[in-house]
């Protein structure tokens, strides 16, 4: 299986709301990774970064 990564850039003002929304969608917490948060997705990763 190939590892897949998706990156979502969001405005600073929306970062907390986006993180909470994806935590609710996925049923798991995001993990801080520097200026980003990551979500493990069974072999894939979704990253969202504020400051877009």
C-alpha cells in the first residue's frame, strides 16, 4: 500500500475551528507538528497548516 498525504492550508483565524471539525469528522484528535496538525488515517496522513 502506498502512503498518501493530503495538505490543507487554512487562515490563522480559522485554524482552531478547522482542527475541531476534523477531530469530530474523524473521531480522533489531531497531533501538533510544529505549525501544523496531523491526523493519522490508517496508513495515510492528513496535515492542516494555519497561516495560509
